[in-house]
């Protein structure tokens, strides 16, 4: 039996989570047009994950999501808030090590 590496395991878990999210999204509407409930669910995901990730998770073209946001007067940040927090931590870490002569 082949051994699964940590990266593969994490990818499989993320893929399962995305499939669950997509199934929940699809269960909110009927075949054909997207319902308002589906759009609001997508807006929640956009706020949490960002536009590109939501398009990837729901397998919907990004332009469609952008059109929905424009129609509902929803402004989307360029990237989710956690990216700014991560970048700030990274800058602090870099300054820390530069001060000690490593970089």
C-alpha cells in the first residue's frame, strides 16, 4: 500500500472541503439560473476567501462573480484580510533577522 505524503493529504482534505462547499452551493438553487440564495452564499465566500478562490471553489467564472458583485453594489478587496496580516508578520520577521545580520 503506497504511503501518502503530508502535502498530498492536505490537498485531498482541501479538495474534499471544496467539494462540500460546492455541493452546498448547488443545493441552494435549481438547475438553470442561479438563485439569490446561491448568490448570497457566493458573496459570503468572496468576503472570506477572495474572488479568485471563490471562483475556483465554486467552479464559476470569475467574471460572473464580478458581475454579481457589481449588480449588488458589493465592493471586494483585492485580496482577503488574512493576506495583509500574513504580509505584516513576514515583514516583522524579515526585519528581525536583518537586524541580526542574516539577510
